[in-house]
């Protein structure tokens, strides 16, 4: 009897292995978020950056006040466009020494009094894969604007619904690198051949969600 059960189970497994792809192929596609204008979800967005400190570690910090909008079209991703702004005074540091935050907001670094916003406006989107793109944009930091490239991954989304008060939702991850000296922030850059200071190269990591449209009416 035990042998019969084992044979039956093996036969059932083989049927599932054969039929599985066919079943998956005929399964209905998940509803997709619609094209349109989306606003950044500030509660689900983070911008962190890393710089090499003395050659000993990758010092990491983040900004907490970010705003932005996205023109989204899943049928024509190359036409999509994004704009974002960051309040530099929202810089968050791990247990900074007394006065260190104020120093970073001063003239040698962010000079937040003169330049109260960091901004990014996309100018080109190159599709690189089913869910990836290379986005070029005008990045403004410390009063200087230069192009910066972001490698972006689309993490998915859903259309307006009855359970999300924001309506439709989409999410992205992005990564980019730039040299801060190109934006007039050369303070503390190590001398050639040395690591004594803070690296010129800055790595940026972005995790963000956007929402748009009205939630579906509850039935």
C-alpha cells in the first residue's frame, strides 16, 4: 500500500512539473499601475550617501526631507521624467560631535543658507532591461548644476485600490556616484596618493515610492 502511495505521489508531481509552465502562461497578468502623474511618498522614501573616511570606513548619512514628482508611463518608459528636491538641513548623522551639523551646513560644505535646496531633474531615460533604466539628470548641489547618472530599478506597483489611501503605488531603487569637488565642495578631499580626509567620490542610494490617482471606491 505504501508503494502505491509513493507511485501516486510521484505521478502527481510529474503532472505538475509538466503542466506548471502552461498554467503559469495562462494565468491572468497582475493589474498594473496606470500612466499619469505621481507624487513622492515621503514616508517611504530615503536618500542615503556614503563617503570614504580616512580610508578606514564608508561613512553613511541620510536626508529626511525629500519631495518630488514623477511622470509615469509603463508602456513608454523612455518618456518618463522625475523631479526631486532635498532640504540639506535635514541631514541626519550618527551621534555627531557638538557643532558638526552646523559646520556641514556652513560655507565650506553645503552652504545651506545660500543654497537651501538640492535638486535633481531627469533629462534622459535609457531602458537597460525589463525593469531597469539608466537615468541622466541635471543635479544641483551647492549652487552648481551638472549631469549625474542614476542606475534605476523598477520594483513594481499596483493600480488604485480600496486599501491604499494613496491610490496607485509604484516603487524604485536607484544608485549613483559623483565627485563633490565638481560642485564646489572640495573641503577635506585627500591629497593625491593619500586617504587622509573624506573622499571626493560620493555614492548615493535611493529607495522611493510614488503614489497617484484616487483609491478605488469600497464596495
